[in-house]
C-alpha cells in the first residue's frame, strides 16, 4: 500500500509520496520536501516529551509549529493496489 501526503504550503497545494523507511513521520517528510531544517523543532519536541506524560502536548506542538512554518490541510492518502 502506497502513501501520499497532500498539503498546502504557504497557500500552494502540493502532494508528495511517503515511505516509512525513509522518514520517521509525515512531518519529517514534509519538512524535507520543503527544505526546512528541523533541528530546533526536534530538540524542543524531545524536551516536551521528557516533561509531559500527555501525548496530546506533543501533537499540539507539532501541529502549531507546522502551521507556523506555513503548512495547512495535511492529509495522508492510502493508495490501494488494484487486485
């Protein structure tokens, strides 16, 4: 099953392929596609994970930061192989 990610980056609709063996999650794939350095983002995410037992805090941080980067309407699409 192939995965694609549809999203808007700074108001422009885009679509990329996603492979689990290449990226840890869809956010890393999006950043790589747009050339965004996630060094500080990942460091802060690790700090939030260490301080908070609530996974919602990490999810909220990701969504807010990627909105600040210019991403919106992020959707994962599963493409089924025809039988």
